[in-house]
C-alpha cells in the first residue's frame, strides 16, 4: 500500500511503514501542508494494529531543514494566533512520540530546527556521515518548539542541552552518537536498508509488550518509583494474558528458539 500526498509519501510493506518527506527543493522544510499531512498519518498509524514499526526519512539528501520560514513572513499575527499555531504542532507530535510501536528516524543530510526535534521524538536515530543536526532556533531569535525543550535534556542531559540550544551550533553524526542521540551511522546508500532491517526484526516481537514498555519508558522521567511500579504491575498482567507470551513460554519449555532474539537476528551470518 502506498499513499502519495502533497509533501510526503507513506508506504507499508510487510507490516513496516515508511513515511518519506518529499520536498527536496526546500530540503523538506516543514510547512503547513506537511504538518497537516503528518498529523493525518499519525492518526492513521495509531489505528493500524497490524503495523510493527515506522520509519521516518527524507528525500533528496536532507531529512528536514526545519520550519518553512516563508510561513513566518507577511502580515503580523496576534500573539494568541501564533500560540495556537505552535500548540497545534504538539497535538500530533505527542501522538507521534507515543505511538505503541518502534519509530526509527533514518536521517541523511540536515536535521535542523523542527526537523531535529522531530528526530528526538523517534525511538531510534540512524544517521549517515553527512548528517548534521542543529537546534537552530536561536539564530532567528526563537526558542525550540516541537518538543525540543522537553526531549533534548532527557537524552543528552541538562548542561549539554543548554549548550546546543543556547549556541544554536550545528554538529555532526559522530558527535550526535557520542551524545547518545544517534544509535548507528551508515553509508548514505545503505541507510534505508539498515532502517528496514532493524524495523523488520520487530515483526518477531510482541506488539503488546513493545507498546507497553515504550509507554512506560516515556513516562519514567516524571513519575516516582511507586507510580512506575504500579504501571509495571498492570502492564505485566496484560502481557502475561497475551497469546504471544503463552506461546513464547511454551517454546522455551520445549527448548525451541524464541522468535524474538535480537542477538541471534543481528549476529553475522556464517558462511
């Protein structure tokens, strides 16, 4: 299944969805149309219980260069109008961050501003040697939006987040990996294949367990230990009642290989 929209394409193959930004002439800058189309797709993805992973990527050698600044020119808007405009971003972005399936950002080229923050909302970031990130907002007298002020310090720590935001400097994939932002770096021509391979391994996992674990991890920084223990108890009870868990236990007792074994799936193939 493939959907071709005005600013992006969406394709599902063997339970793996790929969302590709298709505005390469402006380095996939985020305009109003793209925002609305992402919002539409996020709701569609959330409702599709057959999906096992989502990959977000860009076309033409860029991921997303940030917000389309042309949309900020023209007639000056009242403060409350601009506030609502940014608030609308968070409605679909929070849904994206909390999709109950693994979300992989396959990032080539620029991931600036809102494009950078969009990668932070994914569970895993894969990059290429030419990828560059930047919390660029300060260069034009703005503060980060699209969840950047919430997500960035949770990933890299408060001091480093302040440094990246207040300097608005760009940084490469190697530094991003050192900071814990990027998981792996792949050659440009192998990036999407690597993302598809990673996403494909999740087909063997329990979607219930993955979804529950992701939701709780996303809440772990702002809940106390007791609250997390309560959530774990309920989530574990749900998982234990699943057919996937019952089948996996039986496989283990029968001394058969488990379907979801990341070590085995990623081990080099023997000649």
